[in-house]
C-alpha cells in the first residue's frame, strides 16, 4: 500500500451535521458529534480503477492516497480507520477539556494541530463533522486558556492578599504583643503558612518577605529586651525579699502581739509588691519567710489560748457578781441599793477582761441593773423637786403677760404687734401645759 496526495476530481455533498456547524444553522453550544467512518467507509469515499483513494467533502472529492495492495474495500477501510484515529484523538481532547484535567495551553496546541492538519489529512470519513468538532475544541481550549489565566491571576491576587495579611499581622504582633509565648508561636505559624502560599511574583514576594522579616526581628528584639528587664527586676526582687526575710525572722520572738502581727501583714504586702525573684531563690526565700511568720503566730496563738482560759475564769466571777447585783431592790432602800451597786461595779472592774463573745451579754446585764437603780433615783427626785411648781407658775405668768400685751396692742389698733404677742402667748401656753402634766404625773 502506498499513499500520495492528488487533486480532487469530483465533488460530494457534506453531512447535515457538518453543514450546520459550518453555516451556523445548527447550535454550536454543544459538542458536535462525529460518526465513525469504519462503520460505512463507502459513505465518505471511494477507490477508483487506478487505485486512487478519494474522500468526499462539501467542496468535492479530494485524493488522499493510493491503494494497490488488495481489494478497494480494504483500502477504504484502512483510511477510514485512520479517520477514526483522528476522531478518537479529538474526543479524548474534548474529555480532557471538559474535565479540566491537563494543561489548557497544551490542549489548545493539540486542537490547533488537529485543525491545521485536516485539510491535508489522508483519511476517509466525515471531515466536515470532524472539522466542526475540532473548531469547537479550539474555541473550548481558548476559553480554557483564558479561564486558566484568570484563575492564575486570581490565585496570585489571593496569594498576595494573604501574604499582605500575614505581614500586617506580624507587624501588629511586633508592635503590641505582650503574651510572648503565644505571640512567638503565632509568628512561627505565620512562617509555616507563608511557605505554603504560592503564586506571588518574585518582586512582590521579596517586598512582603522583607516586611514580615522586619516585623519578626522587631518582635524578637522587644521580647529579648523584656526578658532582660525581667532578669534585672528579678535580681532586684531577690535582694528585696532577702531583706524582708531577715526582718521577718527578727520578729519571731516578739511579744508585742498587735504591732508585730500588723508588721507581718505589711511585710506580706511588701513581699507581693516586690515581684518574683528567680524561681529557685524565690521558693527558698518564701519558705524562710513563711517559717518565720508561722513561728510568731504559733507563739501568739499559745499566748492567746492562755489568756482565753484566764478570761473564761473572769467570766465566771462576773456571773457571780451579776447574780448578786440582780438581787438588789432599789424600791426597798434606794441609798443602800446605790451603795451596793457601786461596790459591785468596783469589784467588776477589778476582775478584768472576759472572752470577747461574752462581753456584750455580761455588760448588758449589769447595765440593766444600773438602769433600774437610776430610774428609781430619778423618780424620787421628780417627786421631791421644789422647782417644778415654780416653773408652772412662771410659765403661767408669762402666758398672762403676752395675752395682756396682745389686748393692749389690739386696742391701740396695732394688729401686727397683737398677732406677734398672741403667737408668743401660744408658745408659752404649750410649755405651761407640759409643765403642768409633768407635775401631775409625779
């Protein structure tokens, strides 16, 4: 079998599908279909008596080769299989474009190569339908190239935006962060994410990297400065806490319980305000400080326990005095009752302190007895007060004086003066009534 290009000698009509694809009378929005040539190769070509193989096109017949090796039908079948190979290649390319698998530019190159080779292709089949399919593939590939380009540009824009955001976050951390561990962890996380962001052009990437690197360096310097200051502060805190421990240890034998307890409270406040020393020193100094404080308060607790026992005994003595005081009867002999109460109060003071929780109860009971004696004394005084009647007489005289002044002023036509005198008479009348009532109650 040999192949050679020849000039077409006759014209054949195109298929309806191919004509629609070329003339625009059919839809090009869907993928054109191409029939397999091997199913009926005689529909698309022929072999003449000289062995020349022809394919039919809308422009007429075109010689595609020569067949001398066997039956003409075998020749047509051979060229039809070659057509089907092109058809298969085109369909595979369409699948790659539709599934977006593969490089769009390479697909476009393959589609153009198919299109450019069709006019001289040594095949027998529906060339118009295949041409329509290949043209569709070119358009599809061109669109895919544009989409890939737009996608790449969008990906670059997104990548730049993400790295700008990461750089800005790093700058914010460098300027404001004080939670050093979490901030340092976040900067490492930013670096890992930075490495995963692709598609930024080299110039932009270098500019953004300088921003991020500068921010990270600034954070490291600020963090280093912070911890250097912290080391200095902790050294100073160690010195101060040593002084506090020395003073706390010097107070453990004090018996000035109130003042020393207050000073320990102040020392604790100063301890907290002095900050942390290096951990090993801080723990050791704290143990010494607490030991000194505990020793003092243990001694104070023991002393207070002894004192409480004494106070409890004092409470029993005062209860006995109360029993004696509550038996006093001021109504029988007021003078004797007063003298007896005075002797009890003197002995009460000599007994001393009682437990704090008993003070109000015991003092209240003694106060009740004292109030009862005092009430009896007041009642007796009121009954024998010579000045009470004199006050009543004096108030009555003042009422009469102001009433006379009011009548005199009214007779003279001076209503203002008369009104004032009436008001004064009314006030003295109130006082007179109170004095008379007090006198009547005795």
